[in-house]
């Protein structure tokens, strides 16, 4: 059995690799839209 070193250990994924540079902004906008729709009694826009 081999020891796991920092060279072979998978890096922890802080952000999903498919997120892209605008993921945080998109997530924030989706959350704000969901909150607004809930406040106004509208159905969810993005099927959440």
C-alpha cells in the first residue's frame, strides 16, 4: 500500500470546476430573484 502524499492526493474542491468565473454572481442573482418572487407571491422562476 502506498502512502498518499500531497502530490497524489486529490485537491479539495472549494468551487465546482464547472462553475466558471461568474458562478458567485449568478448564484447571488438566482438567490435574490428567488427571494423577490417568494416575497411577491410569485412562483419560482428557476424551478427551485
